């Protein structure tokens, strides 16, 4: 009896295939990224002016003009606990969609914290320890970043304090539990632990919070505390840099699969997971003349790339950060309380904003119920419950596959599934009960 050979589904690299360097896209762009400005002088900010917030070694990465930055051996060994992450062919989803498209997803949910955020969480904790820092302060939206930094600090013996956007603090209580289990102190933001938090609560005791407010609180905590530096989970160049292990692995895994993606899709809030998957592919387009389309997907409730303005703006609500040239909805914008808390940011990474301005990527937005519809379809075919954030990328990937079906063409689609949704089941309960609104 002839038994049909099963189709290849998972493409696995080994520990020996781990990237040894992070990829810095900025030197390869056809037009340089405009610098951040000092909020007082409006002049390009100097490295020493960032020293009260970041350690010198991360400031060097933030302003680096090198295309490749070596990953320290201690970090490579730590990465090997969960990296390389798998690339998976979504055969059952393809069958359900009746599409000739080939759909692949890069699954970052296998990390200990369940998302891509640990790639930079351990890196930032390492570099702060090397600089003699004892304590890190940060913000978090949905809690993935706070969890990642909490674990990173635990690995490297640092104290960690997290200001978590209040609406997510209530929506996702077990994210708080994760952070506390890994030794972090967690405050709902706006909080009564900072002057700015108290000011916001006086203005609106029921304020749901925003990433801009939480960033302001974390920076205030940093500058007023001894041996403390600030750590950011997205937006800045060095954070996007650390995530490029994702795209580097994906390029090699697509070669193992014998295909090249026609389109690469990632969700986008501050920009780090998107940069991680997209920037190495943009580099391939620029240096090797490839034509891969790159799609960034955001919520219609916080449409930074699709409806924001490209201008200099503050990264936080209290106007304490340098001015960044980015697509922004305004630093005082407080998004609706959607469940994709990691995408509720008023601005966008300057590097991601810049590649959109240069026409190297495209952007689209979807409402909350549409993305949960796609998330449930993915869960029922592929078995993984996706976080609400990468469900945006899944929605766009499914649309691409349906377009391929209508056109009768093969299309190779690569999606960055940057985290699992096992701690987002409250949102799924509401959606499945028919009670989830697009602005909730």
C-alpha cells in the first residue's frame, strides 16, 4: 500500500543556527533617519543627554551606524533556551480558506513569557547589569513587555518596577501575576506613586490610562530613584534592533521550506515585533533587489500609521522624552480600551515611520471584532490561541490568502505570530458571547 508522504509543516533551526549578530537596517536605508531632538533646544540630542535615562552601552546601540552588532555570548546562551523559534506552514488554515496561497507563521509564543518581548527584555537587563545599574523602571500595555523585563531582571539580578496601563491591569490580571512571580513590583497607571500619576487621577479618577501616561510615570520614577534606569519595550532603535533575530531566522527557514515570501505581515503598535520580522526582509529588498511586500497592521481604534501625522512629537504624555519624528496621533491621545493593549500607543517607532514614509512598507487597520473573528478561525484550524495583537496580522494574512483565491494565484504569505493568547481568554469570552464592541 502506498502511503502519501506528509507535507512539511514545521521548519526548525538548531541552537547552532542562532543569529550571532543583530541587524541594524538604518545604515542601509536610501535616506537617513532624522535624529531625535532635545525638547528644550530643538537641536539633535547628544548621547550624554540620554545618560540619566539609559546606560551608555544601550545609547551606543541607539545611535549606532553599524549594520551588524554582535550578540554577547552570554545572551546567545540565554536565547538558546527558546530560540530559534519555529516557522510553521498553516496547512489546515489554507484548506479552510480554500486558497492556493501558502501561509506560514513565525511563532514567538514559545518563549518563556509567551511573546517576542523577551528578545529585548533579556538584552536590556544584561546591558544595564554590565553598566552597574541595580534597578529598572518601565511601562507595559498588555503586560507582555512587563513580563519580559521582569524575567530579564530576574536572570540578571536587577530590581524591576512596572507601570501597567490601568485598563489592561484590570483586563489581564494574570499578566500582573506573571510579573510578580518573576519578582517585579507592578503599579496600575495612572498611579499614586508619581506626581504625574496623581495629577492625571485628579483630572480624571476613572482614567483608563495609556502607554504615554505609563511612560511618563516610569521616567519620573527613573530620574528620582537611585541606581535606576528606564527600559522601553518598543519604539526606540536599540529595541527594534534586538528583535531582528526573528526575521533573520525566518529568512533561513523560508529557504528550508524552498520558498520566498511574497508578503510579510506583522502587527504594529510601537513597532518592535514588526521591525523584528520586517527589517531583515526590507534589507533583502534593498541589497538584493527582492520584491517582498511588507505590511504593518494596526487597530482602527489607534490608527497611528493609517491616520496619524508624520511630525516631531513626545513619546510620553508628560512631555519628558526627546522629540521623535514619527507618525503620531498626539501625545495626549488616550485610545479606546481595546483588548490589544500592546497596540494602544499614540506614536510609532521612528524607524518604522521612516520606512513607511519611504514607501518600503504599507499599512492597514482593522476593527476589534474583525481581528477576533480571524483569531478564532486560526485557533480552530491551527490550534493556537493568538494574542489580540498578532490577531491583527492574522487578519491581514487571511485577506491576502482570500485575494489569492479570487485571483487564482499562488501567494506565499509570512505572518509574525508574536505571542499566544492564553492570558487573554477574558476577551475571547466576551467575543464568543457576542458582547465585544469594537471600542471596548
